[in-house]
C-alpha cells in the first residue's frame, strides 16, 4: 500500500513495522519515524487504527490466558530462524 506521496519513511515500511510500534518494541527513533509518517499519511493512519482495534480485540478476548512455555519457546525459536534467513 502506498498513498502515492513521498515520505521520509515509505508506507510499506511503516505498515511492516506497525505491530512492533503498537507493541512498544521500537526504539525512540523508530517510534518517531512512525509517528511522523502517520501524521502525514491518511491511508496509513486509517490502517494503523484498524490494526490497533484488532490488537485490542484480540487482547480483550485472549489476553487472560497464559501462554504455555513450550509454545512460547517454539514461536520465539521460529522467529529467530526467520530473522537469520533474512540476514543471509
């Protein structure tokens, strides 16, 4: 997705990092870049609002159940595998 306007941080990059932003996983620079882009870009701001709503709904529906440790370990292991493949 792109709004067709030039931005310092491209729409595709913002949308790829939106969950990291929502989860508070970005550093100050990353948060600043996302905030600036959302201030400038209506389509991305709408997409952000949708993603934020979905995240809140999932948290409300599933947030109370503890995650089994073996599942958590498998997911984190798989994330590390994917990250390693992206670097190669």
